[in-house]
């Protein structure tokens, strides 16, 4: 594996030192954490920001005039600007804090869908979506008597784009599509999809959950209408995420949940709603998580996406080389444009047995359908073993994974 030079090794070891959770043993073996697509570990800066908030600034936001409330509010709003800049949104009003990707997609499906989708209209998703980008649209279509259409995929795990042209009609209101597949690792040709959808007058909702950890995102360049993403998959806290939406669309949307914070004036008979983005932020948010999210974004900026991509690509290529040379291992998802997710099956070995044996060696991988059951049906499999790599993973960890898989194959 020539791409990982000594200099990189030192840099990666320094990065690893920032992650306390990586410094532990599991079943007596050093932890090899390869379940990053489910959630990444968190650097000290993120953990410190959470503790610091609760120790010094804990107060509810936007409500009090006392010092702690002002500090908490200022820190939360600074985070909003950090998120805005990170994804290159035009204004901080376009960043709505949510509980994560799932909450963001549900917000669009409910609020945008409520006024813009009617009986006979169409919503398009793809065959490789995470359940979070399937079920909310099924619920909307069912409620509105709208039609849910699906972009088919190839055996390699790429979208069959010519099919999209045929699926798009003047009745298509929404195309909801993942930037990156959480099971296959496929990077979808978003710009082309967005261009085609806009040409038919449909808006595009992007599930960016698996893109944020690996790829720079520029919502203006993509021209997507909405982007849903989570902090926890990109070194940030769990239970926090955002919905980016074009201002004009957010302004025209009715509120999602009612409650405190999202209102301007409430009488018992009538309520006027707050401005963007607060109209969509009912209730007390995960203040500590939102504030600490900034630190995760800083971490990515400091390391740099180009370094992240180069390192993860090298690990992915090496893992692919080692695993595909093992008898009976079948790689699921072989798209030419992929991020560092490697799903595979082992003929004659159940994925849960493989997962348990790997865990016994301290190796954490995902096993099962990875919240993509339609994809499992497409490949006629029950589940996969999924190794997903982050910036802190090493060549030795890839070798350990491959060694345990090889032993497993030999024994079964
Ligand atoms: N979409 C994709 C592609 C994902 O990988 C995930 C997380 N597994 C989600 C949506 C849901 O994210 P969250 O659980 O943070 O809401």
C-alpha cells in the first residue's frame, strides 16, 4: 500500500490521539473501529465543547436576557453560521437545526409536502435509499394519494440515469436522492439529477448524511433545494443535524411542529409564526450538541477534505484488494465513483456470525441490512458485512480485518 507514506502515518497517529474512544481495548484487543458510516468517533475538541457548555454556559437559548442565556444563544448562532459557511449556503436563515438527517427529511416531507403535493402528483426516490429517505415519502404519498416512483440501479450499484428521464413528468414534485449510498458507497451524479429535475419543475431533496464526512458540499454549486445531514456521521455529536433549504422555499412552507420558539405572537385564538429559521425550530434544541458541532466542522477543515479523501481512498483500495482476493467473499457495490464504504458477503457464512467473530477480535463493523432493505432485496441477500473507513483508520487495521475474514473463510 504505497500511498500511505511515513509522513502520513505520523499524521494519522496524531489524529488518532485526538479520539479518546479509539484508545481502548475490546475483548482484550485494541479497538479497530470500522463502523464509521453508522457514526464516527468524536475528537476531544467536540467532547470538551459539550462539557464546557454544561459547566459554564448552560441556559436556554433565545429566551433570557441574563448572561448565561446570552452566551448560549451567541454560541448556538455562531454554530449556525459555521454550518452555513461549511456547506456554502447563502444565508444562515437557510440553516434549520434538527435532530439529524431523518428529522430533516421528515420536516420537508411534512411541511413542503403538505402544501405542494396533491393527488396524482409524483415523488421520485431511488432503489439505493436509506429507509430515512424512503418511508417519509411513502407516508406523504399515501396521505396525499400521490405516486412514488423509483430510479432503478445496476448490479454495480449505480443509478440507471436514463430511466430518470422517463420517470420525470410534469406531475413530478419532488426528487429525493442520496448524495452517497450508506451501503454501497456510490457517489450519485447529483448535478445531473438536479438539472433534469429542475427542467421538469421538480425540486430536489438531497440526503447528505454520508456525504458530509467525506466530500466538500457546496449547495449553491449543486443547486439542490434541500439538503439533510447529521453531525454525528462527521465527527460531531449525536441527535443534531440540519436542514438546508433555499430561502424562498422555506419562507413559503407552513411550520412543521408547533410550540415555543417558532412563534411571534400567540393568542388562544391565533398564532403568528417566527421568522426563518426559527419557524421550524419549535422547542428547546440540543444546545450543547449544536455548539459542539462547530468543533467537528473545525476538525474536518483542519485536516482538510483532500487529505481525508486521499487517505480514505487508499484504505478503501487496499481493503478491496485484500478482501476480494479471499475465496467466497463477494463485494456488494462496485461503482466507479465511491467513498470509503466496503460492503461484502461471505458465501456460506452468515453476516451476524462474521460480525460476532470480528467483534471478538476487537473489530467493529456493521452487519445486517444497514437500513436499506430494498437494496438487500435487489441483490437477493439478507444482509452485508460493512466496513467503513474514516480519517483515523490505518493500514494495519485493514490488514487485521482481512486476516480475520480470511481465517473465517478457511474454517467454514
Ligand atoms: N441517510 C443515510 C444515507 C444514512 O446513512 C443515515 C444514517 N444511517 C440516515 C439517512 C439517517 O441519519 P440519522 O440517523 O442521523 O437521522
